[in-house]
C-alpha cells in the first residue's frame, strides 16, 4: 500500500489566526472586508471568476468562529442574518474598513447595504450609491449622482 499524505485545510480560528485542520471549512470569507458567507455564495463566485477575492479568501469551521474572529454576515447569501446584524449595529456602514473614517460623506447621501467606501473618498450632497458597491480610494462623486448596485469604482475616479 502506498503512503498517502493527509489533506489539510487552512482555516481561521476565533482569534483571527490561521491554523491547519484535517476538516474542510464550512464557510468562506474575505479577510480584508471581514465578511463571511456560504461556500456557494453567488457574490463571492462572481468576484473569484473575475480574478479578484482569491488572495483575500479565508475559511471557517463554523459561524460561531467567524463571528468570534470579527467577521460579519454576507449581504448576498446571508441576507436575513445581515439585516439582524445591521439592526444591532446601525452606525456600522462597513465594519473594520481601513481608512473609512477619512472619507468625506456629505449630508443627504444614501449608501446601500454592503457597500465599501475607501480612504479619502468625497461623496457630495444628494448622491446615491447602491448595494454591495466598492468605491476606491481618492474617488470623488459629485452632487446628485446615482450609482447602481454591485458597481466597482476604481481608485482616483471623478464622477
């Protein structure tokens, strides 16, 4: 009988650190965005198919571990759990987002659920940004501009 190596999987523990496991993870996530969801999440699959997300991809043994590690529910595949989380955390537009505090968001701006806003973004009065968008750093969005759902705006864009 030939020697066979046991397959191991890299998972994230409750402390946020990686560890090796003989058991495959049951949930996937995005390290930078601190979001987790199902392994069949359509939103994650779209980003992976485009060549994004893969370097930030993490896996968890279970939901309790993902939450303990500081991750929140995915808006796309765990929408009901996300809505409950959002109700309990109304001021959390994007949890643990680096540089979000440096963004200038004027009054009467609407930002959809699951949208990420990066460093030094300026969004002017009356603008509307849809759900699950990414607004890259140093982007300027003018008065009354409307942006749909699931739109990615690269860095240093003027709209």
